C-alpha cells in the first residue's frame, strides 16, 4: 500500500530534532533505521503529519564504557551491537538476542534505540532490556532524564517518552561471570517471536544464586517472570529448574491471535524458560 502524505525533515543536530518534535507534538514520528516505522506507514497504521529523520545526527551511535555501565548510542545498529567487543564481553545476552532479530538486511539498518522506542512486546530486545536492568536516556526541551527499563514500557507500542523527547542512549550494567541465553519460538524464520525468554543466571557453589528472566510476547508489554526468578534461587539441578520454570507464566496476560492461544503461549513460556535457564546455568 502507499503511505499517507506527510512532511519530512532531517535535522542536523539533537537540539533541532527536539525542537521539531516539540512544535509538532503528537503529529510527529521519529525515523531512525526505519525498520519499524516504514511498515506502519506502508500499511497505513500510522498517520503522522511530520516524519523527523534522526539517522544522521552525530553522537548517537557507538558503544563506550562508563564506569560500571555500557553506554550504547540509540542509533547503534543491530549489526554493530552484535559484533561490538564490549557488548559481547559485558552484555552477551544483548548480543545473542540481537543476532536473532529478523534477517541480516534488517539488522544492518535497524537500530537498538528504534527497537526499544517502538515497544512491540513481540520484539526481542525490550524483554532483554528488562532482564539486563537497562536504563534508557531521553532528551527533551528540559534536558536529559534517565528511565529504568521497568518504567519505560507503558502499554502496547507505548513508552514513557513524551512527544517532544528522543531516546538517545541505552545504558546497560556490566555483568561478567553471568550465564545467559535467549530462547524464542517462531513459526517461520525471521518472523516475530510467538514467545521468547531472555535468561541471566549467576551461580554460586554449583547452585543458582540469582536469576533474571524477561518474557517476550506474554502481554501488552515485555515482562519479568518474577515468580520463576524467586523459585530458581538455590536450584542446583535440572529437576529443580524444571519445577521453577512451571511458574514462568504467572502474572502474564498473553494474547490470542491466529498464531497461538493464551494457553499455548503460557505453555511455551514454561518450556522456553526451562531451556533458557538450563543453558544459562550450564546444566543443559
């Protein structure tokens, strides 16, 4: 389909971009890599009066260390995230999950910030951001503010970003010595995850001391499997992990669509949580 008519502008800097968004309000959409917005425009699921292309704003790309955190520019592409040595060392779960996003063409154009700001609960990276306890930095007319990932995803395709704010940076705590695994189930290659599980595990004396589990496509927003996380504390063998994984779907509200029923998605969450935690803990 042909998208509706809109005005297009490519600001040269961050301040200009923020000003344009403030002037346009709810009628503007931000274009980064375009892998989320362009399909919405083509299918006429979005009707912006103005598209603000931030793709060439300097300073919003790349990965750097900042004390105990990794600071990742919002315009850093999926391909760059996958292959960045700092990400692979300190946030391996993010690199591993990003490598499963769509296909190589999308990963070369799509951006980390764009994926998170789009806030699709079926997307792989929002649940990973939750599991990693990431922080998202927004820039607006009043300056910058930092939003914890647990507060960033407000509802289906909605975030805590104000209409005049841009996501400019993603901050991820460094985690060395943690095991990790991203598991997802999809019907065909490159399709959205029917369900996904992002697992981080820290072991101590042969047992799971701490687990962090993010769930993809188990509600209107990405979710943490808190009941399973609590049940996994002290688990020292595959049977204990399997028992804890049975609580992975507690507190979730998976949708019903042509791909799966809520009951089937809950079943997948339990199965994939078991697989992901066993792999992350080195018990698989």
